[in-house]
């Protein structure tokens, strides 16, 4: 693992059209949800140069589309809900290409026993958000409907979110890991936050579906991310780049490490592609 300053010394990365897969929070935008002008300009220039730029995020579709628009992506593909939903965006609107639906009942029941005061929400097969109490987050991209916990357990899901205000991130992580959840894929966030998807569903699995459709060689894929839910994506990519603030296990999964999000780490990567 090396610290990245520029990609210009890699002829393949500067001469070929690439499939560029970008995480949102902590990569495109900072932890206050703000996108710097330098990142915006670099991303728009890469899009204009003809690269296939794909947003790959834990956010749901409604929260990812504004990011695409801000980056100047008016047609293309997006991987949302940590690989649970793939969509195609064009002038005619948004087409859902794939939803990975699972039964969350076992995981929800086990988590509720271990974390009885946590907040629970899920995105169902229709893209609606249901929650156990008033629970909103910008990653949802929609208002949640409060239902009783039994309705959550009996729903089908593409994404389940668990958030605790009573535990530190470390306590929360230990509690989740001690459950040994099976039949699902999960990742613990920066705070006491858990995202759950169908077994085997990750950003990488969603991107691999698209890579086959778009007919990119595996070597011509580049991914940039900062979270634990980016580990599989960084390992999948021909060239994986971790943001400077990423946890050590994320950096270890990457080929290189760029600067912190607050130091425009993504812009440095994209400017390298432009040969600046």
C-alpha cells in the first residue's frame, strides 16, 4: 500500500476509458455532506472526457440521484443501497435494473434482543422506508413511515439500517459481531450505525453486474472509497483507492491511499486521470 499523489505514471489509467466507481459520503462529499468545488470540477471533467463514472453508495436511490446531477452525469448507471439496487438513468427517467430482496426477520429479531433501544428502519421492495420510530437520515432520500416492529419483521427488504444513540461505535460494533448474523451481509459504519443487505450483496457484487453489461475489462476499473462497506469494492477494482481518513482495514484493502476528504483526496485521484 502506497500513498497516492498522482496516477499520471500509469499509462493504462490515463489512456484507457475507465469504469470509475465512487463512494459518496466521505469520498465525494465530506462528513457534513458538502462537496468541494475542486472535487466537483475534477469529476465533471472526467465525465466529459468519456469515462463511465458510476456512483456506488450505501445511500438509497433518492439520495444518490442529486449527487449524479451535481457531477454532471445525466445518463448512466448507479449502484445504491450497498449493491442492493442497480438503476439506469437517462433523459427518459430512472429504470430499476435489479433489486436484491431478502427476508430481514431473523436479523431484526436477533438485533432487537441485543439492542432493544436502537432505531430500526428498512427499505422495502418498492423503495419505501419503514421505521420503528421517527428516524430520518439523508442517506434514505425519502421520509420514513413509522410502523410497529412486527411490520418491519414481516416486510421484505433491500436494505436494513440500525442506529443506536445509547452505545459508542465500538460497543455497537462488538454487540453486532457477537450475534454472528448469518444469511445477510452487513457493515458497521463510523458511528453506532449498521447497514444490512442480502447475503453476498455488496457494492462489488452490484458493480460486477454492471461491468459485464458495460463490457469493461476488469483491469480498467477504478474505485475510490473510505468506509468498511467499501472494502469489497476496493478489492474488486483493478485499482482501488482508499481515502486518507479511512480505517486501517479499508486502507489495507486498497492499492493506494489518497488524501483526506477534507484535503480533496478524490480530486487528486481524478486530476491524475486527466493528466493535470
